[in-house]
C-alpha cells in the first residue's frame, strides 16, 4: 500500500517547495542590505549632529526669551517707578493741613505747587459729588465739568478703600489718559479725593527709556486688555484691545505667550503682570527672529548628511556587485534542496558562502535519509495521522488511521474529513475551520481533546485528538494525531466505580454490624412483647416490627451495594410494588406530605422486589427531607422507549423498552453542582448528623446491578424528579413469580438439645438465649471465643455452637476453625449483621449454616430444625 502522499505532506509542512515559499513578502536583495548597512553607519553620526544642533538651537531660543523677559521686567519697573512718583506727589498733597481742616482757599497754593511738580492738572473731589470742588487749572468750581461714570466709580473706590487707585485707560476730551486717585483722610473718614490724569504719551516716553533689540516691540496693556502704550505705531494702536486670547492666557505673574500681535504678526511675547493694577507689560519677539538659528542649523545638517549618504550608497553598491555571483550560486543550491535533490558542493570567492553551501549539501543528504526513516515511522506509529487542507479535504491518511477507522487511504483521499465524525460534528466541522481562519480563535489547535470518531461501519468511539497547523505554498494545512480511548475510558470508569464500592463496603461494614445487632434486640423483644401482651397492643407491635424489618432491608441494601451481594430478581409487577411502597410511606412521612401515584397497567420487569421497594423508600425519605414545610410526593409508573441517541449519551444504557419509575417532590430542589455529585457515596447536603449520604448511592448501585439506568432532574426551589429505568419484561417471559415465604405453623421446636451461644453484645446474647429457651432448647452462653473454648473443654454434651461472626479478639471464623480442629463433629450455626459468602467459604460453612441479623424466632427455629432434623 502506498503512503507516500502522507510523507510528502509531512515534509511539506517543514520544507519549502519553491522560491516563492522561501522568500518572505518583505525580502530584499543583498545589495539593498549593504546600502542599509552603510546608512546604519551614517545615521548615528547624523543623529549625533542633530542632537548637538538641537541643543544649540534650544539654547539660542531660550537666550532670546530670557533677554525678552529681562527687558519686560525692566520696563515694568520703569513704569511702576513713574506711577509711584506721581502717587507720592498726590499723597503728600493729601497730608496738607489746610485741606484736612476744610480750608479750601488756603489749600489752593499747595494745589498749584503740586500740579507744577506733576506737570498735570489736579482736581479736588468731595466724595459722593459728581462735580469737582476745585482744580489747579480752573479758578471757579462752576467752570469744571462733571465727572464721567468711570471717574465716579474709581473715585468711590478710593474713598471707600481709603487708599490710592489707578484707573484703566480712559478716553477723556479726545485724549487717552490714566487717572490717579488719592483719598484725603480726616481720622478714618475720607473728606476729599485728589485726582490727576497721566496721558498715554507719558507712558510711551517711559517705555522708550529702555533700549530694545532690533525688531522687538514693547507694549503696556491695562486691566481690560486695552493698549496704553506701544513702542511702535503707538498712535495707531493706543486704546485698541489686545490680541485674541491675550487677556485670558496671561494670568500668571510672568510668562511667555505665542500668537499674533495686535499688528497681525507671529510673535513670542515675554510678559510681566502688575500685581496692584492687573496691567501687563510685554516685550514681543517676531518668530522669524526667534527661529532663525533653527533654519541655519538645519541647512548645514542636510548638506553634510546628503554628501555622507551618497558616498555610503556608492560604496555599498560596489560591494553588492562583488557578492551577487556568490549569492546566486548559493541560491541555486537552496533551490535544489527545496526540490528534494542532491546538492553538489558550492565554490565561490566568499568563504562564508562556501560554508553555508556545504551545510546545505549536508542538509539535503540528511533530508533524504530522514524521509526514508519517516516513512517507516508513519507505518508503525501507534497514533493515527490525518492531514487536511483549509477546506477540510483529506490529503494524507496513515496506516494506523486505516486500522483505526476501517477505511483504505485511497477511499478517503480527496474527501472531507467530516466523514470520520458523527453528527452534529459532521455538519459543523467546515464551519469550525472557517471560523478559525477568519478570527484566529482556537478551539482545539495546539491542545489535547477527547472527541468522538466514526468508523466506516458506523461505530462511534472516543479518541484523543492533537491538532497542529502549518502553511504550505500559502495555504494552511492541519495535521491531526489520534488515539482510540475506548479501552482507557472503560478501565478508568471501572476503576472509579470499584474504588467507590470498596469505600462503601469498608465504611458500611462496621455500621451494619452494630445496627443489625440493635435490630436483633428490637425484633426479639417485640416478638416477646407480642407473645405476652397480644390483644389490643398487637397492631402497635406489628407496626414496630414492620418498621424494624424495613430498617433491616435498608441495611441489607447498603451491604448489597458495597459488597455486591447477590440479588434475588423475580418477574415482578412494578405497579404493585410502587402502590405498596406509597401505602407504607403514607404511614411514615406524616400528614404534611401528600402522596399521589399514577400507575400504568402491565409495567413488569425482572427485579429484586424487596430491594426495589427499599430504593423507593429511600427516595421517599429524601423527598420528605426536601419538603420541611410539607408538599406533594408523586410516584409514577409508565412505559418508556430509550433510543440509540439516548444510549449514546449514557453508554451503560441499552436501547429498547423500559419501565419508568418517576419519583417527584415539590421541595427545595438541587443546584447543578449538587446534581453532579448526588450519586457519590457519602455525599450529602443535609446538616451534620442528619444523613449518611448513602441513600441515593444505594439506589444508584441497586439500579445498575439490575441492568437499569437512573437520572436526576431538579431545579432549585421547584422540586426534584428521580427517574429509574428498568428493562421491561415481556408478559409471556418465563421467570419466578414473586411469592411470600410461608412459615410453618406451629414452629418446629427443640428436644432439649444443648446450644452454646457465643455473642459479645450482652443484649443480643440475652435475646438469642430467650428465643432458644422458648423453642425448647437448653442454653449455655459465652461473651467471646476464648470463654467458649473453655466452656467446651469443661462441659460435655454440647449439641451445637451458635456464634457471632464479628467479635473483638478471636473472631467467629477463628473460633470455628479451632472448634473444627478439636471437635470436628460439632455442628455450627453462624450469625452476623455483616459478612460475605466468601467469609463463610473460608471456614467451610454453607448457606444452611448461616443466619443473617436481624432474624426472627421463626428464622431461627427453621434453621435449627434443618440442622438437627436434616
């Protein structure tokens, strides 16, 4: 059989098949890389030059800005000094004794002197009046004009604050001025306000005292952003508002503002803000002057860089031509390697290329040898290998895959890989590939997953799948490695189940022994009460006996699950069993639980009827615990057909007709996590001490032993339904009918035979002795095996040894072995609440010599009669 395509595809995933496959989309010629190498040498030098130039330019710009800051601070200081001198004259005038005493006529001389010092008219204003009282320039107050609104506001500020006030720029009688106001105080009262106007031209003269660099312009703006003075085009722009954004963007005490000045030129302005007046003093530098060093430096760098780059490229081109022929030879060798051909030695003037050529030649020979080895591996590897393309088409199919799926490689070649999958994966597989190619979202790529495979004959089976991907000639290919997991899963499942059962067997053994001892005492005493009281108490005793028998059956069911004791399946009517169980639950669950049954006729199966009843009682008790405030318990019996799809979900289920028993309650329900663990031994959600966690696990074990299936459907706060599926039995099938054991009446009695009772539990021993005496036997007692041997040594004429199996010290089995050695003809009857048939066989005891606790007087009488009478 030819599997060469599989090998070819495997090689295709690791080896290129053409130059196009070898060459990435971004590949370049060697000469290009040499040019890049030369550029790599030049670029660091250029970068270093750029960094130095940047530091130089930055230093030059910062120096210019710092000088502009110094000029703006110097001009601000000059303006502040001019204002301070003017205010000082007014403040000295405000201290005149004449005006403070209200002697206006005597004050005129002081007023004239002060006006002469200022060079400007001074007016005297009485607070709250709109016309000045007097002026240094007008002889009569009536000749003075009324104050405008702005002057009234500033005068009121000075009077109220009792401190000097400097106004913003005011246009008064065609002139732009700044008004100064100084209060005249008498004590704490402002009696007059002195005012004088400083023309804008005086501020221009003050600014002109500071010499600026060529091209620089200084400007003074008031608190409203209006221009008071400008060293260039003062007459044109005085009184105009500052440029847009100036007033809102120059709130700091000092800083640098970049934008268009009032003349529309791009400038950087170094400004200082006056603290008392909110005025700003700015010195602007045109950006053309500020950036001039940048352009000069950039021109030099470009010239030098261009010359160096041209030289490097020329040198690299010359070197590239020297390497071209050598690289072409190496390229030919690589093409031969890609074509799976022999590669001869490569000889060129470049030693390193010769070494690479030798490596290629060696790799070609190695690849051919590995191909032969790969073929043998693919034929024998335990994992099946399937290679598909991006459309899901099978490109190769290994010999192991042929054995696993039952197809020949020629049968599947060119077909979609979905034929190896059952539904719904069959229909959805191509969608998985398309989704991955579109989104890159991985479902199984690079991971191990257990999936379901489909053989040629239609058999579905679990397999472990590993998928890898590669790209061949621009197309994605996917390689899957698969191993059959059927046997592994079966072994793991059996191991888990065995471990659970062993755990239950070990943990329940001791509990069952002690519990059955107690039930033995209870049953014995109930029998004796029934014999002595009878009459009107008989029903009460019968109910107690029935409950005790039910407890005994529950214990037996736990032992059967944990130790796999044989069941007694008979041809049974499930409806009758459910009806009887519902009647029993009605007497035990209480009045708060409503019990309903719905039974379809003809629902028969082969099952151990008592054990089924025990299972239903378990479910009923669980339902009661789930309904602490009461509710409804429903038990339904019907026919059910489990099809192949359902059986595929639950491998232990065999398709076909089943009897369905559904036990539902309206209780608190279960969470999904609880449902997942509900059948685990000893798992319970009840409070500590309220349950053993063996109820549902016992049901599970019984149903599995009976060839059935059990499932739980539950929703929190809505209730729970447990469904038991048992294989249906045909009405005409043969089988033993469920019958009750009839006990002979009257019971067989003894003839005075002497029986030695060996039992470590005093109460159980007392009950056994009382029963034996009531049956007409003579009784001896021993609390342990050693005492029993001593009694047998002393006493003669013992007719039977009646011993418990599980005792401290010497066990019943050990005691019997010793008795058989010393008194081989002495009959033995074993009893225990916990033992297995294997334990009996180890000491050579048959079932007729075995009595299970708890037992009745009738059971004991019949078993002894069988031993003594044969």
